C-alpha cells in the first residue's frame, strides 16, 4: 500500500476576504478540510473592580463561559419585594464557572483590573436571573434601566442609568414603572450592601432618610432605613 501524504497546514488567500487554513490536501490538489479564519471581536473580558463599602465590585456579561478568578466571587440576582420595597438578592455561583451569556455581579477584597479567562467547562445554567447583559455597544437604553455604581453617598448599588446606549459587556437590569426607585440595593443572604447596622437616635433623625429601595422618607416609623450611607433600625 502506498504511503499516505503527510498532512499539511497552510493559508490559502484565494478565499479572501475569508482566508482558509487547510489542514490537508489530496494528491489532486483538492481540499480535504478547511477552517475559515475570522477576526474575533472584543469581548470585554477584562473588568475593573471599583471599591465601595469595604469591597471591590464590578459586573460582567460574556458570550462564553469563564472561570471565576481566584479571590473573586460571582453572583446572579433575583428581585425581592419586602417592607422596604424592591431589593436585588444576590446568589453566589458555587461551581466556579460563569456560564456563557450570564450577567453577574463580581465582588473582591481588592480593587484593580481582573481578567476573566474562558473556561473549558460550561457551568450550571441559571434560571430567572434578574440581571441582564448585551454585547451590542449600540443597543439603546430602555426606560427604568439600572447599572452598578458606587460613586454615591448612599453606597454601592444599582442606580438609574441615563446614557443613550447600554453598557456592553456589563450587567444591568430594568424595573417596571411601579418598581422604579432612586437606588436599588442588593443583598447577600439578607444583609443589604452599602450600609452598617446601627440603632436610630434623636440626632440621626435630622438627616435625610431613605428606605431600602432608595425612596426618601420624611416620617420614618418602625423598620429599616438608610441614613448617611448606614443602616438604621427603628424599633
């Protein structure tokens, strides 16, 4: 039996504008396999963590599964209605893999840039994730859209997002008109972010008070509120 020709790999520009990488070629010159080469677009897989409330936060939304970096936690979210209004309850991703097209909140003990590396695993699909995302930098922003920010006195949370286009590669969420608030806080197992628990006193009641949904309260009654970026419990 005659020996088979060795497999060869070369670029054929005849297929321009989509060059073809041949892995082998028959003796008559015909192609036996071919992979088309295309330029990969930017995927926003380097995120910058911003410090607020003792942690560093960011969000991400990618078209492929990625491993959760060491020292970073990743969370999906669900909206919760309570006495203080609407909050975002965050649930941690336990298997260490963020599935493709899954919007997440990232939390770390340190700030700076973090690379999200593609994973060889697919991760566990997340159902009913309130967080959304897009890779289209020209997608217009719908009404009552909220994005992560920690640049406010009230602390880290999702605040109304007013830019014309959605933040590509980032998580956002939209609320109904009835749910719309000044700030959407989020919680980890019941503890709301951006605040520390303190008891209310007479002097504190002279400051501006907000409920847990960010709505200003003029006459606080029994419940939990935000005053000066801290949690205040009125008993």
